[in-house]
DNA sequence: ACTCCACAGGAATAACCGGGCG
DNA sequence: CGCCCGGTTATTCCTGTGGAGT
C-alpha cells in the first residue's frame, strides 16, 4: 500500500470519515423498517395467525424456503405486530423463539424455551433447574403453560435440524409438542416451524407431519432485480450517498441470484466489499471490490471449516490430497501410514469411509462411485481445494507438524 | 450368464463425553 | 465425588452391487 494511501486511511479515521454511514444496517441481525417483496408471505403468515385476534389457538405453521428468503424476518415481524397491537394487550401471548441449529440438541432447545418462559414469571422454582430427561423438562413446560393458562407460540427456526438425528418416540420433541395440546387447557401452544430444507417433511414421522403442517407457506426466492432493489434501499441507509457504483450492486445481486435468490448473501457481500474498499482507501465501492469480496468470503469459509475439523478428518483430508483421485482403499492405506508417523491410533475403514462422505457433504472433497469390474466397486475422491491452501490451513495444528 | 472383486453404506451396539444434578 | 441422560464417535458385522473378465 503506497504511503499516501496509508496517510489517507489515518486521516479518514481521525476525521471520522468513512464510506459507511451506518454499518449496522448491513448486519444480518438487522431488521429493516420495511420488508420488500414479501407482501404475499406476510399476508399469509398473518392470516394463519389470525385466530389469535379471536383469542383462539392458531394452526401450527410451517414456513419453507431457501436461505435468505426472509422467513425468519417475516415470521418475527408478523408476530411482533400482533403482540403489539393495542387491542390485544389484554391477551398476553407468549412468543418463544429458538434456533434448532444453534441449540444443537433437543434438550438444549427445550431448556432455551424453558428459560424464556421462566423469564418474568413469578414461580421461580419451576424454572430451568431441571437437568433431567427430555420428557421431564417438557412436562414442566406443559405444567407451567397449563397452570398459567399461557398462550404460547413456539417458533423453531431451522427445524429441519431436529430431524437429522434419530429419535425414539419419547425423545422426539416434535412428536411431544404436536400432541401436547390435550394437556395444556386452558392454555395452548402452537408451533411455527421454519425450514430451509424443502423435503424435510419426508423424513418426519407421519403423525407429526399432519399436525405440524396444518398450514404451510413457501417463501419464493427473490429475483435478481428484487435483490437489486433491496440492496439499493439498504445502501441508502448504510453508505454515504453515491459511494456504491451501480455495477457493484448489479454484481452483488447477480452472484446472490446465481445460487438462488439469497438476499442475505447479497448483503453480506456488499458489507465485505465496503470494508475492502474502505481499507484500501478507495472512495467508491466498485465491481472489483465485490469480486474480491466474493473470493475472500469463499476462501475464509474453506479455511475456517478446514481448521475446525477434528484431527482424524484432517488426517483423512491430507490422505485424500496426497493420493489425489484414488480409491477409498488406497486413501485408507495412506491414512494409516500418516497415522503411524504421527503416532495416532487409526480408525476403522468403516469409520474412515463415513468420514470421507461427511467431508464430501461439506464439499471439501468430491467423490464419485465407480465400478472397475473385477476390481470391485469403490469411490474415488479428490480435494476441491488446492493443496497449499489445505496445508496453510493446517500448518498451526501441532499434531500435524510431521506430515506437513 | 455367471462370477467375483472392493468396496458402499445400513443396523446394532459399544465406548466415550459433558452438563447438571444430589 | 459419582451418577444419570442425552449425544456423539467408533467398532463390528453385515448385505448389496456394477460391470470386467471369463
């Protein structure tokens, strides 16, 4: 970076000059004043919840749609509107929100709900103090709802996460929740599930499906031109006027539209591009900044996911890298020898193949099944990331030192 | 048409891990 | 502390399979 640029950076920082007017606007947690292009969805969510206006229990609701289509935003916003409506003040509705992916386990989810219920509630002893089985936590929840005659809306974000791991009948909290209403009178619960995965219903217990999706709303992806408009409206608030070039906006929308209409990705991209531009002392955000931002985000993502891998998945990625494009058997051999030099106990081949397909699912490596006739049927794997990037990501892992 | 390789990947089960208790 | 629970990882055992070679 040339010296004058550095000086400029300092000057700008001192004088508080910045490309950004309000950075927060581009944070994914930010709720815009006006939600664009989701009128239909908002209307339908509102309609589904309308029984609340009559003080009755609304149907359970399932909101589908890919990431960045505004599901969470619309649901939360609609609930807030209902809750804050002056005429409904006397009809207290409890809204409990949790994200299944963040809570990561079923009991974590329930405990989170429990805490939210306990909050502002007088009966302290019924609070989250239970570290007991899922069933008993759940029973406590139901007890409180019944006793206090609560009208509770459970919002479960990324609900598809709950279906991934297998459950027995009494640990499947969706099963429990969907049939709990017989036990909550005069209170009630209804569930709003939010899912990114469109076919997640198929993995669900059929008894749960019918009651969980009494109402269903699909969120369509945004079109490229809608994303452009959304970006423009955020830019107006977030950036100093006229700083973001038209071409940059277009590229952001195009990239986000390529996968599916993911508004969040577009906004993230814009923010990173803005930071990049600011850092290099440019006074506009250009197409080039967006392109670099896209590359940077992609690389960061790979690096962090490589870094956070457990030891044996790392060794296996190295094994795949070393024996690029070969069969499971050979990869396993390489893996075993790597383990030996590192003095780590090697895992079974069964486990290794399982890890390989996990790595494949996270797109760090790719594999395809091939049949070699008399030489059997196997899978060939190769890495999707250049070797030096992998090495770079692993280089400060002490356990891996001896195998570079 | 039949065989048989080199695995894929399902099912059951064991071993281990960590938070929240008493 | 030791224990229970629910999860998560690994192991063990297994059945299934596309196609080159015969």
